[in-house]
């Protein structure tokens, strides 16, 4: 299965971007958590599956998936935080299984100071490898990751290039503006600056399935760096060379497959795909979309599933456009992806009235 096929039905558009402008903190939080976050989680699932295919690694053997927003529905106080990002990322399992690192207080290390994630904000979607967000490691442990970059700069640079990832640079009078990365890392060691983040290209809205496939590919191509961090934390040698060789083989085979598909395509099939893609872009007006979700309590009105069940919610016309249905609140209902597929666009089915 191709990456784009695995991402079928997943996209992000200006309606999602506009959520970050909503002044109602609760509505913004609910919409991000119950509509945007499930789609971003599916993007991560596709990436994890692709990592398994390319590298033969079960990511969740050592890592967990953390998400944000992740607020509780039942709260003592009304939610007031206006979220500015949606985050789905990998981080080390929260267990005492990291003998490669030590804490200042000599307690076992249970939480690692780096995360590898997809992030979505008002501008678009991007990948990031965050470093140094957690304090408490001793000096030697904090330096290990920087020394890994110093020793392997020539191997990591091609991964940065292919994945569109770049390190967050230091700014100092002691360093030339275009100083080599090695000098950047040496300065970080000297000044004990351990927040050595890597940020990916920001893909602006609208973000189509095709664009998401590129975002996932970028993530997977930079995975050997994250995996090296995990191995170092486990007290094991990194396997950067082995994973890079596997990535190179996959990229070459994928390139050959793409060239073969392009050469066998004809204009009619391309036009047909364009028509289908354009039809799929017909959307509900942004304000109405979130009103429908909120009215239906962020659940599928047919089966009752929500994002907690791993489902993706859609707004469905009760009376289809093809039969004169209007874009009015009373003509919309919330369906999950499974129930939405099962309902033909020729059906006049008000599932909200059942039960």
C-alpha cells in the first residue's frame, strides 16, 4: 500500500487553521482534540507502519505516543487555555529502562529529554525533534547527544537534506553566522545549551493527502537520528549506518516505482483523478462545521463513537446536495468515517432522529 493510499481521506485545510482564531477556549479545545487530533494521530500511525516496513523496527517496543491537547473532560474549573498547537509525538517509554543516562539525584531515568513529533499550528504542519525539554539529567548524560552529532555530522547532514530538517542554530558573538554545525555543537557543549532542536519544513494550509505523504516521508527519513538517541539512552551502540543503508535502498526502490507509474500514466487518468479530487474538496462552511460537531457532542450520531475510539468525524448532509439539500445546521449530522462510508450520498437518512 502506498503512503498516499494509507492516508486516504486525511487532509487539513483553512477550516482547521481558523480554529486557532476561535476566541471561545472550550470550543477551540474541543475542536482540536476531537477533530484535528484524530487525523494527526492517523498520520503518526502511517509513519510508524512505514518505519516497520523500511527499518524492520517496532517503534512502540521502546517508545510511546503522546498527544496534545489532552485535557480531562471533567474539570474543577472551566477550560481557559487557548491552545496554539496540536502535537502527536514519539518519546521514550516512561520506565526505568534507560541505563545509558543518569540523573543528578541518582534516581533511575524514567523520562527521556527528547521527542520526535508532528505538530500542527495556525500556519500548517511540520515535524520536529525536540531536545532538552526535560531537566534533571547529569552533565555527562546531557552531553552525550551533542557528542553523537559531533562524531556523526557527516552522516546526519544527508538525512537533514532528504528530510528537510534543520537544526536550531546558536547565535553568539563567538561564532560566525555560517559556522559549521560541528562548531555549533561545540559551543553548545561549552555553554551547556542542550536544547538542540531540529525543525522540519512547514507545509502551509491546505495540506492534501499528497502533501501529508511527503510529511510522513520526511519524518521516516529522519527517524534514524531519533532511533540513535533511543539506543544511546539504552546504553547500546547506535545503528545509524545500518538504518541509513536501509533507507537508501527504500528510497531507490520507491523512486524506481514512481518513475514506472509516471511513464505508464495517460492524460485521461490524470484528468479523472483531478475531477475526483476537486469534488472531494466540497466542504461545509467552517462555522457550521464546528457547530454541528458541538451540537452532536463530538460523537457519531449513528454508532456513538468519538475520537477516544480512534475514529475520525465527518459532517454529513442528511438530504444530499444532489437532491437539493442545503447547507443549514438542521441538514447536517456528525458521522464517523465508517458510518459515513456506509451511507450513500443518495440516501436521505437522518440518523440523529434514531435511538
